[in-house]
C-alpha cells in the first residue's frame, strides 16, 4: 500500500520516542504520533516499510481519559519537537515511561520480569517550569527556537513553559538577533543569575544583545567569556556546585536532587568503603557518595567539568581524575584494583560493551548505573548479566516531564556473593 492512506487503529503501547503503538490489519506494527495507548484513532500513514509503519493522528475516535489540552501553543504536529507527550496527563506519562523501561530491559536486555519500580516524579503537578537550561537554534531571521519533530526547520519560541524563572529570564535577555550562529544555550542558576552560551556558526558573531547578562562563546577549545562571568552556581543534594559554561549539570534542579538521593541509597556506602564515579561531570554524584565518608575517585573527560569537580569536592575524601572512563577502568583492571561501588552516568549511547565488562571486573559489591536512554541501559545490562551481575532494582525518573525521555537509576549486585 502506498503511504498517505488513512487507517483506523487501536493503540496498545508506547514506543521509545513517544509514539503510541498499534497493529495494522496485516499485523504490522504502526507507530502513531500524538496518540495514547488505549485510544482508537484515525491516522494517516506517512511511511511504510516491510516490518513497520509510521503514522500521524488525524482524528481521535475513542479518547483516553488521560488526554488533556497541551499547555504550550507550540506543541503538536509540524510544531516544536521538544515535547512529545503534552497531550497526556503527567501521571499517565510517568506510568507509560515505566513500561518503556520494562520493555527495553526485556526485549533488548533479555531480562525476565525486571524489577522496575514505579516512576518517580520529581516535579509533580503539571510538570512545567522545571528546566534551568535550554539549547536554542536560530532560524534564518535569527529568531531563537527549537527544531520541529523529525525536521531541521526551526520553530521560533519566545517562551517555553518548561523553563524555570532563571532560564526564562535568560531566554528573554537573549533576544532574537542571532543569524548565522549554530546554537544559543540559555541557563539560569539557583541564585537567580542567568547566562548565555554562544556556539558559533561559519560566519561572524552578531552583536551581543543589550544588557548585562554574562555571555560566553563556546568553541572547540572551550569557553571564552565575552561579557561578565558565565560561571553559575547550583544547589542540590545539600551542597553548592560551581558550574562553568561548558560543564554539564542536570537540566532540572529537582531531578538532580532525585538522582543524587537514589544513587546514595543504592550505593549504601560505609566510611571504610571506596567508590568509583565515572562520567562525574561537576561532581554531583561523587559529592553525594563522599558525604557518607567513603573514599571516592571521580573520573571526567571534560577539562572544565573536571576542574569544577575538583573545587566542588575539595572538602571530601575525593580524588578527581581527568581522563576517559575507558582508559581509567582499563588501567584498574590491569592493576587488579577494585572499588566497592562503581557509579556511572554515561552519555546517551551508554557505557558500551567493553567498558561495561571492565566495570563488572572492577566493582566489588554494587554497580549503580544512571541511564538517560533505556535502550542503552538494556544493552549494558545484558553485558552485566553475562558477567555475573543481577539487576536488583531500577527506578525510572520522570526528569523531563512532557518529553519522551526518562532517566533510570539501576542497581546491580553480584548474582552470587562469595
């Protein structure tokens, strides 16, 4: 059948990425945007392949009780692609995201009945106003916005309801005169300060917007302040954190608090134990681990973030190593060294088979894995299972309400202790 035909379909699941999933008459899986599991919709087929099809909701024939009016005027087909779930009540979003995690661990990780807890919702309520930063791109006129779903077209956005007060102030201060730059990152910190980070394009930088908001230009060699001091300060997990312009910090303060709390509980460290924190960023999780009195080695490949971590962890029994996690762990394996607990918060692609297998050798009692992609977690969980480690608990965290992203704090222990 050619694409663009319309079908009536009942949805029964949510796919990784936010589309609802149902079956066409021939049994082929069909991913339908802007539908909700349990609904029956009329959908237009946009793409059809041998094993699956993709479609767009045209009309909702039998609506879910969890369907709500989206809070943002930019949400919907051919509009901003940042959010995919604003048409679903936040509590149902959280439940659906849990099932995404379960499905990934079962299908990709090969785990049977994985122990996945109910999704933690650190923002509660309507799930708005939680982001302390956002990455915007300019359109041809220089207006800042976000890319439309499945497209490079920019949807100009003057106000994003997911931003907190500080990030919103930064967005206002940025204005809309950025033709030719690649991206503008707006950030606000816990002390109410705002800053802008400019990622240059091929042409010259346009004039800075009026005002005193600190601005840094971020190139391949790091960040250079163009105006003011762009270093921010965050507060989470009972500590204060220096965050330089290029350093990563969780985009949600409440989410950072939730992740740190879950990691500390899962690690369950004592004063006489040791911990290895990989991909440590500015030290959020390492600081939480060090608060127990344990000796912590934190590893970070980004020089600016590692420098921040050294400042942030200076009062703890913590050592910060600048280097790639793969190299550091490989050296530990070669030396026959161990850590009682290994914590890792890798990028979206995950740790990968080689590093994961090495971690399984270095860790003694627990591995606490903070994942931002359930599929990547599942791939690495399979490696850990093959190395004799068992998933004992996985907690989804709805850190990015209204989007299709979910964080997971997964705890692994040896399948059989000596």
